[in-house]
C-alpha cells in the first residue's frame, strides 16, 4: 500500500494540508477548486456570515446536487462514476478538517 502524500490546498484564502493517495492529487486539487468556488458563491450572497456556516450551507448544496444527480442516474439505470463519489468524499474530508482547525 502506498503512503499518502501531503498536498496543500487553499479554500477561501485558507491553506490546508491534506493527505492524498498517490495518483489522486489532480482529483483532490479539482475538488478543492470546486469547493472554493462554491463556498465563495455562498459567501458572496451576503446572507451567510462565518466560514463554518458557509461550509455547512455549501456542503448541503453539494449533497443536494449529488443526491439529485444520483436519483436521476438511478432512474436511467446508471450509477455515479467512482470519480464523482471520490470527489464527494474528498469534499467531506476537507470540510471536516476545516471545521476541526477552526475549533
């Protein structure tokens, strides 16, 4: 089994060091960019204040998108690709670690 690599990501101008399996760096960076853009969208609405609240609302939005797409895909007899499932896991891990760092 390969040793995870430490990858630095930036989300809403905060730096995080995330353990990442070899070969998954580009997926993690893509996930971080996606999360950063979604969190900035939520923040820019001006109605939500505080990075933890922004993270929770963003997580709910992403979970809704994922479940909605999963339902549509299952209706079509398709399953979500493993890469999309992996991205969701990475986003959840990053949000969890970000919350721990704020405490």
